C-alpha cells in the first residue's frame, strides 16, 4: 500500500510548508480547546468557595481570549490546508 502512495511524495514536498503551518495551527487550536474546561472549573470553584460574582470577570475575559485565539487558529488551519 505504501508503494502506491509514493507517487504523492513530490506533491507533498512541494507544499510541505503549508502542511506544516496547517498542522501547527491544528495543534494550537486543540490545545486551546482543552483550556475551556480548565477555566470553567475555575469559575465553578470560585463560586462554590463563596467568592462574589465579580471575581468571575477575569475568568470570563480569559475564556473570551481563548475563544478568540481558537477561532483565529481554526480559520488559519482551514485556510492554509485548503
């Protein structure tokens, strides 16, 4: 089977930087996706500890920042690879 895929090597080498950049964007998007539950846990723990609701603003800001970065890397991943 790998012998049949050998014909793709020149094409893959031609676009290796695009694939590398797309894979890096995919990796960063995945890491940022994993950060969402961590921030939600912090928000729930701070409310369970009896902190005021105003203590959630930094966590909300971090969630918005992570969401913006995730959407940026997801866009570039799809744009670069396609």
